[in-house]
């Protein structure tokens, strides 16, 4: 079963209000409105694409260790996933799919990291809940996401909805800004050039992990040349 088919199945049950979700359709309509507005804004078109240069970063893992893009690229190509947080079921399913694909990435000499704005406590929860073995990094204020062109401000009506659902992002993230990253996936060669980029303002749509394998094979070939 593909990642997207799992996401679609979850979405169908969630939007139908099936237990245990029992979400009223007014909530779904608000989420649809926010997604449609983000798509219409063309924000995804302004994010970094294949051929652009990776912005360097140094971020903390859940144990407080600093993980830098330079150190990661010194080992080989790099896969980066930007996700919204442990509270997002679509993100959790994506992280699980990436964990399953990790051996394929490692066979090609690549490292994998996931980046979200959540604080280290919730990053640790991401690791435990999804049985992850790759680094989860905290991006305070979504500053690294902004460097990639992924950060966006949530509209007031969506903030009100999140608050009504007890989804208090300032508490999750330790940041009062109410911003999120658009979910995105990147493959970066050792020279720092982005070889693959997939950005989708619709958070229910995620690329398959295997979609990145051609770019990783290209990166491995270049590294061996």
C-alpha cells in the first residue's frame, strides 16, 4: 500500500466524521478553505526548487545535540523532510514511510533528517510514536523553513479553529508566532545543490519515498566520479 493511499484512506474516514474522529463538517470546511487559499497564494512556487543551493543550517536534535547540514553532507547526499508536528496524523504516516525507506537511502550513501517547528519534547514524542531511527530536528520560529521558502502565517480563522480543537501550536512549538511549514521533501547532493524538491501546500498530499531514489542514484554517481 502506497503512502498516498494510506493518507487518502485516513482522510476519507476523518472527513466522514467516523469514530474516533467525530469531526463536524464545519471543521472540514474551514480546513479546506485554508488549504485552497494557500494553494491560490502560489507560496509553493516561491520555495526552493531543484537546481537551487541548500541554505546551511544547524539545528538541535531531541537530546540537545547540534546537527549541521555541513556535517551531514560530508557523509553523503541528504534527504530532508519538513513536517508540521507530531499532532499531524498525515505527517506521522509520512515519517513512518520514510523510516521504512531508510535502508534504501542508506544503500546509496544518503542521510535522512526531518525538520519541524516543534520543541524537543514533542520531537522526542515523534521519535517514540513513529519508531524512528533518523534525526528529528527542531526549527525554532520556522527560521530554516523560511530560508527554504516554506514558512507561512496561519490565517486568524484557522488559528481560532486550532485553539477550539486544543491544538495550541505555541505550546507545541514554544513559539507564539502561529506559523507552519508547508510539507516538503528535498534531496541534496554533496555539493549542496538541490537535486529533488517536492512542495505541496495541501498537507494531505505527500510524495512516495521511492520518488527520491533517482535523484539519490544521481548523487551517488556524481560522488563516485
